[in-house]
C-alpha cells in the first residue's frame, strides 16, 4: 500500500465567518407602505401621534417578523426614515424584542448585533465611542525606586496607542432583550439600539412570545378594531426611577402570561416603564 495515501491531510486554515445576511424586503407590500390613510385609523393628527411615539409608553413589544411587516405612516418619502410606523392599529417608533445573538460585527463607531428569534433576523446597531486600551504598569527595579514618581512628559503622537472599540455587550449564543428605534436601511430594516441586556433566565424569550401573542389579539389586531386613541400616560419619569430600573407592572390582558414577560422589558430611556395594553 502506498504510504502517501495513509498520510493524514493537514487541516485547512480556519476562515473568519462573514456576518449573517440581512433580510431584504423584496416588494413594497413587504416594506409596509401605508395602504390606508392615517385619518381612517385615528382621530389624532400626525403631529400628535408622532409626539406620543416618542414616549416610553409607546415602546411596542413585538417579534422580528412584526418589525419587517410594519407599515409606514402616511406621507413617508423614499430614502427618508418615516416619523413612525403602524403595528396593526397602533403607531410605534421604538420596539422591544427578544432573541438569540447569531453574529457580532464591530466597526469603528458602532457594533452590529444580529438577532434571531425564530421568525426572522434583524441587525441591532449600537453606537459607541472608541476607548484607550489600558497600559501595562511598570514594575520598579528596586524598593528604593518604588516611591520615586518620575515627572509626566507629554507623549509623542506616534507613541500613543490607537483607540479600540469597547468589548461587545453580548456574544454569539446569548439571549438578549433589545430596545431601540426601527430604521429603514439597505433595502431592509434595522434597530438603532438604545439598550441591549443579556437575559439571565432563558425562559424570558418564550415568555416574551406569549406576551406578544396576547398583545396581537387584544391590542394590535383585535377582532373588532376601533380607531386608535392615545391612552393616558402611565409612566412618570423622575430622578428616582431614572437611577434604577424596576420591573414593569402586569398587563391587563392574560395576566398570567404577560405579567412575567413584562417584567423583562426596559425602556429606551433610563426610566422604568410598563408596556402593554392601556387601561
């Protein structure tokens, strides 16, 4: 037998995997252009709806397939992000979703986290500032020189270490909750993330699914939909709740399911909020 045939092959060099491909919106119907005027959906004006979508109460818990199917508001122009979207009968600008990180790509001023929840995949872009890497401390050669502090000299531009992006907040395989604004980018949609939190309990994702399913039945797509009216504000942002994030109160629909999932959401701002069906 030829010895060359028994010689094991050297392993092929491991190549760096490219980031996952974005889900493209192939047709205007998938892009969610407004099929009916906003005047038929609500008695409020465009300006009133836009101002409400900026509040913490307007953050919409949903799944990725809902984000890709959002309908743009009336008057949206091509190439310009709409003022808000329609999720069923409810206007929204920011969303809350939960899923698994399947890819992380770092850039100079932002980090792209690719999120998959089983219904689709979306890029969550989180902006950041470059940081100076820590320098290794020098050990003194003797105990006599340990107390000596040499005068600081201005470092030359060539001797400074280049700035680096910060360490990613989540790794591939982590279950995270993401809050951010929906934007149209690259013939698809992304989330301009304001907060990304790693879930410590793996049951938070299925609880989020159940809460969203209840919201679709009772709030987004009820059997007998009525014109949308802006609900009374629930959250009162103060200095106390801005410093700490507390669990949100239970929802008024399917309390046993939605209350568990509503404790996970956190708002785009630093204050706590309750997300659900207005009472």
